[in-house]
C-alpha cells in the first residue's frame, strides 16, 4: 500500500507518489488494463487528503474497472463525488470533468438507471465536443443509444448509434 502516514511533512511527497502511480495506471489502461487496476487498487485511498487527488483517483479507478469489465455499477456513489468536485471547478479540470460524467453515466447504465445515465452521458458529450475528443463523443453517443434500447424511443436509439459511428469515423460534424 502506498502512503499510510499522517505526518504533514510527508504528505506532499506522498501526494506526488500517488500522482505518479495514478499516471502510471492511466498509461497502462489501454494495453494492460489488469495491471492498471492492480496499480490503482494498491493505492491506499486513506492517504488521499487533497480533494483534487481523490477526484482523480476515483475517475482513474472507474476507468480501470470499466476496462476490466467490472460493470456492476457499484462505483457510482464514489464517482458522483468526483463529478461534484469537478462541477465545482469546471474551468480547471475540463477533461477530467468530462471523464467523470462519462464514467458515472456508464455506471448508472450498468445499474439500470437509464435516466441518470442519459443525463451524465449527455453532459459528457457536451463537454467532449469542445475538447474535440471524438472518441469520448462516440462512446457517449453509443452508451446513450444503449440507454434508449427497448425503453424509450427506438428512433432515438438509432440516432445516437448513427452519431457514435460518425464520431468514431472521425467526423466532427453530426
């Protein structure tokens, strides 16, 4: 476990060590998601005293859980705290805010809370477009299409699948 000390002089170096571990976990996400989850799980979250560091930890942990197909929605309440933190600081953490909304929407979708999922996925899409993050635009649209599947309007489902394909194909106008 990383950093279980409570001595103030060591907290700064502890925070830097945790940031390095979070960065390492994020770099492993695509090619080695199991290793990324192991790195995140090895971090002692009780050592995360800064709200920004806790918010970052929660988002990267949600990403690692998602990449490892841990799709039971059990992480939604923790991730909601990150969304709330980033929504209070919208100009400082634009990408992190978008990711927090996307993964919270994904957690809600996994839990069957479709309306909440659509709300957060829409927020993620609205945040991803100005960042020109077409991958997450596509992912948000795809997840919104899944939210509409068999519950609401099949025309909306098809529309969001079409949008997701446009984003995945690199089309920035939908």
